[in-house]
C-alpha cells in the first residue's frame, strides 16, 4: 500500500529518530507510552491524526462516498472517521454483510487515507436508532429503558442492563473485527475503533425498568469500590469528594455509597454502560486488537444528568468506567464547547491520552488543533461532518459550526499542512516533554511557560501600535544548550510573538538567529533571515498574523 504523505513522514522520522525496524513495524496499530506521553503507533512509527469525521449517513453508500474521498484527501487530512452500523452489517440475525466495510477500506486506501471506524450499534446520541430492526422490535428479548415512567413513544432507548443485548452486540462487533483483521491486517488502513457513540440515558437521570430498579437496589458490584480504594489519591476530585462525603464506604447499595441523588443515578448508569461497552470492546479486541475508545456528549456545568446522556464518560465518571474493565484504551470528549482548554485539561490525564473524535472545524478548529497537539500531545483532532465542506447537502443542517467550517476549510487545511510537515519532529519532542501549544485571543492574550532553563512568554503579535486579534501555534525546544552547546527552538503558527529569558540568575540571552523556512521530507530548508521590523529589532521572535509560518530561532548569551 502507498500512503504518500505518511511515507514522507516515515522517511523523515527515520532520519530524525533512530527507531530500529523491529517486528513491531508489522504489528497492528497500537498505543505506546513514549517518554512523557502516550502515542498512536502506526506501521512502527508514532502518528498524529489530523482527521475529520464524516456526517452520520455519508458512509452508508459507497456511491455517495466515491467522489468525496479525493476531495477529503486534498484537504489535506490523513484520517477519516467513518461510521459503520449494526443495522447494515447484520440486517438479519446471524447473516453478516461486509461489502460496505470492504468498499470503504478500499476507497480510503486508494486515496492513501487511514480510517477510524465508528461502531454505531446499540446507542448513538443516547438513543437506539442504529440497531437492526430485529433487535429494536423484539422488546421481550431486548428490553427498552423506562424513562420518566414509561417507554418512549418516539425514540427507542435499549436498556443497558440487558445481557441479551450486550451479547448480540458483542457477537456482531466480534464478526466485524474478525473481518477487518482479514481485510486489513497487512495494510493497516484501519487504525482505531470507536465503540458505540455518545452513550448515556437522555431525558431521565437513570433507567427505571424493572431490571434496572432491581440492580439499583442491590449491592454495588465489588470491583467498583475496590477500584475507588486502590485509586483513592488520583480519583477525579468530584467523584472523590462525593465518595468521601458519604463515608468512603467499600460496600452497600448505590444510594448508600454515593447518596440518594441524581449523582448516584449517573454513577449507576455509568457503571451499566461501562460494563456493557467494556465487554463488547473486549470481545472485538480478542478478534483484532486495535486501539478502541468511547466518545462523550459533554454535559455543561451543573446540568442534571439526562439533559446530557447520563452515564456517558463525563470527566467525573471516567473512573467508574475504568473500574468496570480495561478493554477500552481511553475516553474522548466530543469537544464543541468554547472553553476548549478546560475540557481538554480534564480529559488529558496520566492514564488517558487526549483525542477529539468530534470538534469544530473552520477557523476555530484551525486554531485549536495547535493547542491540542502542542499542549496535550493529542492523538488526533477530527472536526465533525468534514464532508459537509464538499457536499453541503450531506449535513442536513444549518448548524453555525458547520457553516463556519465550510467557510474556514482553507484555514483548517493550512493548519493541517503546517503540522503535517513537522509531524516527525513534533512527535519526537512530545515524547521528551518539549512542546507547548497555545491559542490566543484578546480575552486571553498571553501564556507563559518554562522550557528547561528558559522562560518563554508568548503574546498576541504587536508592533508600532498594531496588535493582532488572534494568534495560534506551537513552540518546541529542538536543541538543548547543555547537550549541544546551542539552544534552538522551532515554532509554527501565526499572529504571536515569543520572548525568551534565562531562568539562571544573572545570565542574559538574545536571539542569535531567526529564520523563516520549511521542512521538506524531514529536512529543514531555510528561507529569509529575519531581522529588523520582522523581529522587532531583535527583541521578539514574531509570527506574521496573515499566514502560518514555520520558523527557527537560536539563542546566544552575553
Ligand atoms: C454528536 C454526535 O456524536 C454526532 O453523531 C452528531 O449527531 C453531532 N453531535 C451533531 O452535532
């Protein structure tokens, strides 16, 4: 298989990092702890996913997708998040149809684009519109949830306590993973799997069906309090506070351990969904072990569970999900909120790498992608309904974020191009903990951080009374004075300026050189030597607000 952009990245990384070609190179895509971060390894090399998620129904038709792939590949992204559904894979029980999956893999492969498949099965956005009809209509075998005292008359929501549903879902997912392994074990076009989509119970804090009520009145399964005890010091602070406030009990019913409130209901639902999805994931992984995750419809502030899907892996119940199993590799936010950084901080934990399966595209996405991969070593960044840019009818929507996305596709593409060009260095420096990313606005005009012996101040670009409205990018330390005798920094982005000072008392430093340039096939090609106004007469390392630049700076002492 030829993956042109990825092949370039591969060549470049081999030039930069002496990663020995091992048996690992032929192994399936997987996650690996490398230095300070967890990275996605594809074909033996770390991979940063600059992606986009298709709108929900696009990938249900190969004909529909055919003209879209070349346009997606030109964006330029390296991965497309592609829904596949239980209803189309198993239209009648026990009879699988993999034609769509095969077709999507070969269409993506032709365009040298990778795929993350989204397994839309028992639940999507909290409800059950994607299971086959033979599942939805057999309410005796596959019970529905009772919400607000009754069965919903419009939207069906299958009950997460149902063993029969879990087993049927797991069986179909296992067949899918077995098939993907057969079809793709060599080429690794498929690099990750999302299991279900935004699970959780909507409109009510919990399911009140007879089975759910019985489980709620019973003792909490022992794995959960055992986990809380073992991880007492690192638990999410809100969960810890709630547990401690009710006496830090290690046995009892849900209400006894967590109090009789909507918070206990949410924890109960989190356990049920987690128990279900961990089991489906484990079954799929036994057939083909790709990285797998669950995505989250984020609840806002103090919103009541049910106003967002109750039980989905919100930050405060990620530990509950973890207590129910270890098959899932991580939990991911669908991050559309304006307070992007706050949510990103909550999902990036030592035991949870950050990944955005859904987020805003357009001008917002063009900026946030730098923060995500620079500040949080995100595994990937994927604006939702990426195909809406080329086929606006696909979206069935006038959502402002999509309208902005269509307008801002060029901005997003420019960010992706710039990050792609430095990807091997970025991934290498992420592992060393040498990268910072930022997104500046008039309300948040500067950031400051330390890098080894230096203080680095970044602010909106300004000169001669002019100030940029926005600025975004990332800065990394690529040369360490103590090791090589020369401090060197690489920066990518636009609309900001950098001032670096020594943290060693009494030492003065200045910029020795600042060069504009680019990376080609992993090789630095300098262009202009920047000086004069372009560096505020040597006082600041500036990034022009009009377009993304890639620049290198070295320091001297005096
Ligand atoms: C989040 C869901 O996961 C997507 O499938 C889609 O429904 C979007 N919301 C719509 O904004």
